[in-house]
């Protein structure tokens, strides 16, 4: 794998860097990347009343975790697994879940490790946030639920997890919706420096690499998360109560440790855990994704994200990219729930059951 290709694959990077790489790799003319442009009208945009929440959560032991999760829809419906990102929580899908449930699907929304009511079973388990642990967590969670097959969808960290699941277990994760596209990365690819403007977008990654950054995030977790929400979705006018509903999940006792571990691991400042090495080696090959896929992007995403033209060739099955206009930012499922739910419904129709 060439050095340029490695740089391209560094997950979830600045648009400027991806534009440069796309030109170098000859991907700019890929017809499959031509987006379907959807305008998000005010009636499409979801700022749910903060009184609407997943009030009854379930718990299940799965792998090293006791996972807290919300569930909606008929128990015998085809499963859809929805995965949130950082620093958000399951309420990113609070408007999406009823739409999918009404269509007859079983909707399953877990708190990731370090969020909400999800807890480690042992105090001795390493609070590890490297890429592959979330993949392993998801497999253990689905096994515990005795779910053999599911459609998987997510954004931010959740999109990366969804990508890894669809890439490595296409027989189980039969279709994919991924906000910001192909986000699988590796420590080796991350060693390559990016242009300064792209690096600037990762300011918090470098902050977290320091003891001061860890202490600062621990002391100001909610303030820090709110800043990320505002920067990543500059046109999303969420209110205090909407933020507080999700911020409560960040009070998980392992949240800071998992967050710091994740970003330090990306920079090679935290080692991989041996038992996940086989998974990381597979992911470091940047596997293609063969299941039906819809990728999505909002026109006002203020977080680092790749150009869709760069990653289109990683999706070898039926594929479509949807570009949302109307000021949609990084938390696309919560900002445009109807558009996100429609993408999940559309890709689910392509699954052979």
C-alpha cells in the first residue's frame, strides 16, 4: 500500500487534505460518487422537545460490558442497529427510531462503552478506546441479543464502528448507512502528517494527548461537549434542555478514560491491546465494503470529514451518496431525522432476507 494511499485512509480527516489526495489518486471523476442532493426544509429538521426521551432502557451482559440500550418496534421485525458518536448519545436517534419502528423494524440503540448506563463488568478491565474494541463490543452485543443479521447505521464514532462491522461481517451486517462515509483507520496511517489546516481541525486530539487535556476534559466535560456540538453543527439551534438530555450520558464513570484512550490511540500514544490485534490488522488493510450502502453528509458539517469522492470506490455493492442542504451539521440523525431514517429504510429494502 502506497504512502499516499495510507494518508488517504486516515479516518475522518479534514476536507482540504482529502481534496488534495483525491486529485493525486485520480478519484475526482468517479461517477458513483455523484451525490443525490436533498434539501432539508424546516419541517424535516428535528429539535425534539427534550421531554421526549428513551425513558425505559434495557441492560444486557455482552462481552466485557453490561450494555444499556433502547429498543423500539416489533420484536420480530428485521433488526436495525443504530450507533451514536462522541460526545453524543442514543438520543441522537430519538426522532429516527419511531419512524423505523412504524415501518415494522426492530430498532436497537446501544450506549457505547463509556456512555449512559453501559458499564464494565470488571473494575480490572482496561478502559480501552481503540478502534477495534467498539467493533468487538458490537459483535458481543448482537450475540448476546441472539441477533444474527441487522442493518447498521451511525455517525461519528458510530459510523466508524458501522463501517468496520459491514466490512468484516457482511453476512451479519447486511446493509449500511454511514454519515461521512468510509472512516476506517489505523495507527500506521495516522503517522503521516497532514497539511496545517487539516491538523488544525484536530485541535482537541492534541489537547487530549496531554495530562492537562485529560484533566480539563474531566473537569469541564459538559462544557467541552457543548463546544464540540456548536463547532460541529454551527447552524443547529439546539436548546439547553436538548443538550442536557444527552450530556447526562457523559457522566458515565468511564467516559473520560475511554475518550482520552481513543484519541491517544489514534496518534500512537496509547498501545493496542493484544487481544484486539487480529481485528486491527484486518482493519489496517482498509477492507472494501460490499453490502448495499448509503453514505450521507450535511452541507454545514463543521467537524473534520472526508470528501465523498475520495471514499466512493471503497463501496463495491449498491451505493449512493446523499448530500443534505439546509444547514445540516455533524449530528445528522438528530438534525435531519427524516432524511436519515429514509436512508435506512431505502437501504434496508435492498437486503435479501
